[in-house]
């Protein structure tokens, strides 16, 4: 039996972001939102079946109007459900004590090298049962949804052993089944060298390559493989070995690159054919150029720079260089404990010089490309999943102008009204 049709009517601006499902948008095309004034969407069985002006769709579906569920979006903006392509969703505990230490002058790396940071969350996550992890992470997912996010990526990386990395990924898998938000999983065993391998990081790299990657791939627990390539964490050589090993097992490369110091991470991303390079606060001009040439998506995380009190990545320059840019929260307990993708968009404008239109492209279709879901979500086009957000503003520019506000008024996931 077919479920009832859903008709979203007469948005002041229906932001379709159409035309970029094959390839991410770059340069000027990032400003191309393909807005329909007085736009409507007809949805059947969780899928978008027609997009047009209200008059067009009323004429087309005249005989079925009475039986459809209707959402009146008059005066509001309707956009594709937001996609967050970089989160560390599944973890236990919190680190407000470290936040306090940083406010008093300690650096993120000093705290990590003294056994805090990622190591502190690793201890908490190892101790947590899968049920505890599920409950804590589900609470975060619920909040993501209230901010209009309908698809996210989730990384492991707080287990740092086969058993506990798999535990994190299994929980992400269960959450995907239990929660309406779709979750794409990334293995990040190379997030830090655990304390037990402190004197011998190469042995840990071997363990990631020989034991963890094959098992994670065999059990289909992840689609991507990420590594924290940073001075004092994993070198570019180690990162390359890890990413190439992942590729052999079908895991696509992503990389935490040039976050704290310049380390040629952007260059490495282009060299290994990474789907995305993320952070990029200290990326070189040459690295940006290479990313543009190889179509590596720059996933920028201005909330992390904000929270670490660092200067943001140069989003403006990256877009002008031709890098396809996406934005994300980087939701994690240390460097960005936030689920607010709307705030990240504000920071994209205010801290990175992106336009209000570019930040929408960066959190919809380009974000979907960064997790290989652009064929399903990220734009309002016939045949795509009916993931949409209704925003309580008369035009999309007000989303950034009235900053610091969650303008989400309704969320439609897979054709169902969920918020
Ligand atoms: O993307 N930089 C490395 N990883 C995370 C932070 C992890 C943590 O501090 O717990 C990030 O910022
Ligand atoms: Fe991250």
C-alpha cells in the first residue's frame, strides 16, 4: 500500500541547489542555488516526484490534492535537509575541564601530549558499554535533527584498538537503523597513537594496517578511512601508508589535514586521491591548487577554529582557487562540542568570507558529495530522497544575517514530518 502523498506548498524561496549531483559545485557555481519563488514539492513514498511553482503543482495534482498531507510553507524558506560530512558522533563523556585549561592558556596539543585530549575520550569510550555509547550519541543525533540535519558522517577513533574501534562503528550502525538521520561510517583508527604504543608509533601503524583495516572492511563497518595527519600525531608517510592500505580494502580516503601546523596534508590528499581533506587551517597555496586539480573536496570546520581560538581556514581563497568546499560541525568532545550546523554556516560567512549562498551549497550538495551520497540527497530534485528543511525566514540570506539562531521550523526526512 502506498503511503499518503506529502505536498509542501508555496515556499517564499524553494532552494533546490539542483544541477550538481554528478560533480560538486565549484567557484561561481557555488552561488547557484536555483531558487523557485512560490515553490512547491510533491512527495510520494519518501521520494521527491515533482518540483515546481505552486501553480504548476496544483494544476498537475489537482485531483489528488484532497488526499495529500499538506505543509504550508508560505512566507518561509524550504531547503534540502542539511548534510554534516564530518563528525565524531559516537563517544562517551565530555571535556569541559580541558576547555577551561585552554581558556587559561594551555594549547590543544599540550593537553593531548600530557595524556588528555583524544586519549581522555578514548579511555571514557573504552569503558563505556555499547548501550551507554548508543544513549549518549542518540541524544546528540536528536539535537542535530532539531538543527535541520538529515544525513551525517560518523567516525570511529576513540577506541584505538580493534575491539573498541569496532564497538564504536557497530554503535553507529545501530544508530543508523534506530534513528531517522542517515549515518555514513568512517573508520579512524589512526586518530592518535594510544598510550600503550607511545615509544613505537610504527607498530601501531602496522596494527591499523594489518589488523584493523582488513577486519573493518570485511565486516562492512565503514566506507571511508580517515587519519589525523599532524605534527606529533601521524606523519605524512604514515598517513599515506594507512590511506593506501584502506584503498586496497575498498575504504575511501579522507584526511584530517593541516589543522594545527602546515604539514603538506592537502598535497597528500591530492596525491592519494582522497574524497576530502578536512580542517585545512594551515593548507599551503600549492596544496589548495592540487586539491582543485584533483577535485578533492575541502571540508572546512570553522567551529573548530572558533573553539580552539585559532584563525579559520581560508575558505574564500579555496573557493576562488577552484576547490569544491563543504562545511561541517566536526562535532567532537575536544575541539568542537557542537551540533549546530546553522552556527557553522554563520561562521563560514563571518570568519571565512563565504557568501550566504556558498554556505548553503557547502552544507547540502557539496557536503553530500563529501560522503558519496550526492545521488540520494543534498538537493531538491526529482528522484531524490525527500529530505527537506523548512526554515522560518523569508529569504535564505536571513539565515546568516540573523546569526546564532536556529531557524529550523520543520524537518521532513524520507517524506515524513519528523520535527
Ligand atoms: O577533528 N583533530 C583531530 N580530531 C578531532 C578532535 C578530536 C578530539 O579532540 O577529541 C578534530 O578536531
Ligand atoms: Fe575531526
